């Protein structure tokens, strides 16, 4: 399921210090994702000639993709499936109660 996660998706952290929290994926690099507002670390910036003083900034650090899963609008984890629609497009969908909700169109097939 982790291969379907990409930038802009809403995800739920299922392991680690931020377990149970949700956020939006800011970037994906290999097997790691950066999630907005989660896994925040402090970085000590060196003093530069232009800025005048050093500072401590907070930045989001990457989390391994196996520790997150896609979630719906309510923040509940979902399992996505792939199907080909009547228009010939591959789409990701999940089942929410009795309804099938399309998460995203992957690509158009010919």
C-alpha cells in the first residue's frame, strides 16, 4: 500500500513517536516521506555575517513510508484498491461504509 502514497495525500502515522497523528505529505524521497507538522526536530543554525545572530529553527524530518498509511477525511486508515473505470482510467479507491470512494486517478490507459 505504501507505493500509492505521494505528495499531497493525507496520511496517518501508525508507528513511532507520532503514532495516531495525521498530516499531509510534503515530499517523498525513496522510502521516506516528510509530513507537515510531524516528526519536528530542532536545528541549530550557525551565525552568518548577513543575519547577525544564530538561531534555532524547527524542521520536519522524514519518516519511513512503512510507518504511515493513507486515511480518509475523518482520519481513519483505509486500504486502497486499484480498478479500471469505464472510461479506461486506472483509479485508486477505498470502501467507506457501503460506498466506494475514488481516492485518485492513477493514469489513463489506451
